[in-house]
């Protein structure tokens, strides 16, 4: 059976520059089921982070990775 890619949308506050994007991207890519991370930086408001995976990732794991990078998760939405 083929795995189906899933998208998790995460709203993250506190990101203001390219280095912020890099820190969050690297933190999420360290979670083993993550296949891709795309960030839409929105300084002064919650930035949009799309996480692509073919396996379920717990909200707590996403929040912990982003928190460790120094940013705040303010929302998580899933397409599945």
C-alpha cells in the first residue's frame, strides 16, 4: 500500500527573518517522518509553516520542535 502525503499547517509567531525560517525548518526536518517544510514568513504576525509527511506526527512533537527553536505555535491544522 502506498503512503499518502499529508499536510500539516502550523501558525508560528516570533519569526521575523530568513534565519528564523532556517531555524524552524531545520527543527521540523529533524522529526523523522517530515518529508518537506515550507515557510511563508509574515513578520509581525503568525508565519505559515507547511509540514509534509506520510506519517502522523503528534501536535506535541511539532510544538516541542518549534519551541526548542525559540518560537511559539499558535495553531495547527491538518488536511486529514
